[in-house]
C-alpha cells in the first residue's frame, strides 16, 4: 500500500467517523428533547393527581378497589 492510498484511506475513515459523531449527536439531542417533553407531562399529571386528591373527601388509602 502506498503512502497516498494510506492517506486516502485514513481521510475516508475520518470522514466516516465525523459523520457518525454528527448523527449520534443529532440522535442524542432528539432523545433529550423527548425526555424533556415526557418529564413535563409527568409533572403535569402529578400536579393533576395531587389536585384531585386534595379535592377528594375520601382518603384513597381507605377506599375499596373497584373489583371488591
């Protein structure tokens, strides 16, 4: 293998790795966005649940499940 072909092969590998890193970075960013959206939804549902429990006269710990 000549120096020129080795140089071309290394440049090709570097280009492939740079592309892979960029794709992984994009995927990580998208996952981060999805996690943030899900976290906001969980917080919202938690607040709604607390609000429902605060407005209820019956303590859920003493309420019979529907299958009884």
